[in-house]
């Protein structure tokens, strides 16, 4: 999909304030809903809400064509997600230099890391309110499988959450270096400072989870 497109520093695949935020996405909602509404915590800005009684049956996935690939070569994926204090998960499928498709699944209802040849399940810790989830897919491929990241094939986000934006980048940006529309706009500076601290703590926790993943992969290799 994006393989023939110039991929510079930033590439957005979902923006909740856009005219057609789900233009490249397929959506499924069973016993739930997927809709746009305003969120008071970010200045009554439009966001996309996914809620459902079963996380597996309410989701959005890109690209919409099940046989297509996003073809995004940028290694960092960032999601601006609001914690609704319910079960939530997302999946990212990527291709590595062994021509293998690996699937990373993160959720807030798992407590242990599981690593397989084609998949990895890992726990996800979310702060209250809005979160900035950042993943280095190149680092993940190297740590978990000893391979080189080639491109992202698919992104799938399940209930329950609110989404502001999902984008890829060539490196991690500080909030001040991002364009305004890529930032989380909060109603007051105190809340913004609090959120930045939470995001910093979350990044540290995500690094710890990646270390756990490496340890689990090494343990599996030792057993094999």
C-alpha cells in the first residue's frame, strides 16, 4: 500500500480528526460500536472510540484488503490511545529479512510473555487517561528473533479504547519536535505535565517488557 510512497520522517495511517479516518481500514463491531465522538481531556477534539463486550469481535484493521500489506518500512509505530479501564489489545504483523511474517500481540489482560516462531504475546501496561504507546519494531525483531525488520504488514486495534492517531516514524520524536496535530492536546498545562510523566514511566515499563521478552526468547532457545 505504502511501498511505492516516499516514507520520510512521519507516516500517519489513522487520524481521528480527518475527513475519512478509516479510509484504509476495515472495521468490525459485534455487540459494540466504532464511532467518532469528542473527548474533553484533549479539548473536545474528535476521537475514534472502539467498545465491545468481546475484544475479539470489535476491531479495526489496516489495510482493508486482507491480502494486501501496508508496506511501511519506518521502524517506529506510535499510537495515541485512551485507557477506558476495560480489556484492550492490538496486533502488529511485520515482515523480516527471513521472509517470515511475525505477529506481535499486546494486551492489558495478559501477565506473561509468550514467544513462538510466528507470534509473540506480551502484557501492556496503560496509565489512566491518554497514553502514547511507542514500539520499535526493528529492535523487537532483533531481540525476539535475531532478524532484521523489513516492513510492517498490518495493524489491528481491538476494543476497548479511544484513538487519536496512529503513525510510523523513522525515529522517536520528543513531543516538542512533533507537528501540533501529532501531539496530545490537553485542557491545561498541569494535566499535560502529568501525562508526560506517565508517558515517561510507561516507556520505561515497555523497555522492561522488551527485556522480559528477550529473556523468554533466550530461555526458549536454551530449552530447544
